[in-house]
C-alpha cells in the first residue's frame, strides 16, 4: 500500500500538484475518511475535493486507505461521545450492530440515533486536531518525495 501511495503522490506531483496542495488533500481525505458513519466518507471527500479544489485521485485513494482506521475508531468516537454527554453505553459489538443495521436500516438507525449523534460530535471535536497533525506529519514526507523527483 505504501508503494502505491508513493506512486500516486509522485504521479500527481509530476503533473504539477504543489506539495502544499498534496498535503492538504491527504490530510482532508484521512480526516474525513475516519468519519464514524459508514458510507459517508466517500461523498464527503468528493464534495470537499470539489469545494476546495483538491486533487481527487489523492483524496479518493487516501479515503480508501483510511477505511480500516475508520473501523478501529468508530467505537472510540462512540465512547468519547457517550462520555461527553454522560449517555448510556452502546452495548453491541460492531459485528452484531452491522448485522442489525444491514438487516433493517430504518429501525436500527432510529434505535441508535443518539449513538450516531454522539459519535459524530466526538469526531467533530477531534477532526481539527487530526487534520492539523496530519498536515504537520505529511509535509516532510511529501517534500522528500518531491525532491526525489528533481
């Protein structure tokens, strides 16, 4: 995966993408990619890409790359939201929840509406920090790739 990421970044840099634009696209894609509601990050990334004129190949690749991380972070976002709102804990495993959700989307969405809201608010609180850290971390990596092209 790492070599594929390097290939995509290099290809975009060769076509004239600036280091800072690449950096913003990666940070945005990964930040939106861990949004805790399944099925939302791809359209969110696409809209953000168009709205902020970000590189779509990089946005979508890094959104795809964030999928396993999203699955790992759903429960921590739920827990943080529960803590913030002193809410009743979510007691299902993600496997059991996924089964119920895909079996009956409407009922499950209604039953767990506040759990979703808590997770989204927790993500909203964490997103600026995630984005900022990613901006800082990606800059030297992308610069090094950019310099290796010269």
